[in-house]
C-alpha cells in the first residue's frame, strides 16, 4: 500500500468519518440519496457511502430537535497512533470516553478546544495521494461523428467520488489552528484574518482536509464531495433543485483552494458541496501560507453569498 509520509511529521492522514444526529432519519435518507450518495438504512442509523467505494464516510442517528455534530473520526497510520496519543497528552489535552453511539470505539478520544469530540484511530488513508485528474466536458458523437454535448435526459445521476473535506464552526479560529496543528499534525494552508482557516494533511491531501469558520459555537457547516468534471457541479445543482432542494450557493469558483463549487442547503440549514478541481498539497510540498483579505476569502466568481451562509444552526440564536 502506498503510504506517503512527510518526514518527522506525527500527524493524522485523513478525515475518515463524520457522525451527527438529526430529528428525522427519513428526511436525511431522502436528502443524501438525492445528493448522489449510497445510503444504507440500519436499525438505529444511516450509513453514507459513495457508489465507488466500500468506505463509510458518515453516519447519522436520530436525536434532538436540530442537527448536531456528534464526533469525527480522524485516521492515522498504525505506526503513528501511539506517538499521536503521546503528542496529544504532551499538549495538555485529556483523553475522554467514546461517544455512546459509536460502533467502533478503537484508538483514543479527545475533545478539541470547542468540545468537538474526536476519535483518533487507525484507518485506511482516504485522502488523495496525488492530484486527481480533472476530466473535461462530456461529449457524444452526432450522426457525422462530430463531438457534441449530450442530451439532458441521457445523463445519469451525479455520484460524488469521495469526501474532500469538512468545514467546522469555531469560537476561536486561531485557537483551533493551534490545536489541530500541535496536537494532531495538520498544517495551515491559508486563512483570512481570524475569520476562516484551511488546514491540509501533512501526509498529502486536498488543499484543505479540515477548515474552520468563526461562529458563536461549535458545529458542522458543510461536508464537501469531489466530482470529476465541472459539468457535474452544475448537473448536481440541477439534480438537487429537481428533488426540491432549491436553496444553495453557486455555481462559482473559490479563490482559496481554487475549486469550482455548488453548495446545497440541507434540511437542517447547513450545506453539502459538490466540488471540482481543488488544489492538492503533496507530502513533499511546503505550501506557502497566505492571509487573504476578506473579499477574497470565499469566492473568485459566482452569485452573491447568501445572507445565511455562515449561520450556525447547531447553536441557539443569540439574543437580539
């Protein structure tokens, strides 16, 4: 197995799984199936897969009156697990008990400065080891063998290839950077003041594996899913609108990370992103960190950012 490594880096290699709760599992099943994931229904939870891999990217269980992040599973190489545990303890962080809904309680568990629960355990590396090839538009041949665009009705449902990254809310973005860098070995890619920050995996990953946006409490803002051509970003938008999910942002292109995007607003007020052609940071690359002005922190082109795009629906609204 190819295991790219940054020399002398004690670090996680993947954001392997997210787990959250929602008030109604049937609503979640409908939404993620429409998005193009394979949804497995179990007795007490949903499991989310792509159609191209047996890896379970997410689990959802039913609880409460709003969506709530339960925990993240962050993957490490077997040879690094004990060194990571020692590194976390050396930074003054206490180990904690697993989440009561966790099916797998392996590795060790810790809370970040916003009390997000993290499982650090040995998993396969599901972040990319090289830049994913960017495919061009889909064509078909007309009767005289001229390449032309396909018919709308001929295209299959958009199915994302893999999860690219997660963006989490943070009450103190610099503090989050410090924790994930010093305790878990992530590296800062880029940021904008203390408003938003993007971190990549030391052992190679997309431009960001985890990102943090300033808020009044913790929560999960969005999960991002890679597709293999720009057409699929727009087709994904149409696919979700046809399914009744008409609120979102895009199509557009980011400055930070460079990827093309469409964000669908989910039934709980957060987002799920179709992403194409994001920057890649190899294990031998020292990425030049930049501090972008706020006007460049979200997008290069596209429609205006919705007013509620950075609203954290997982916390109570602040008093007026």
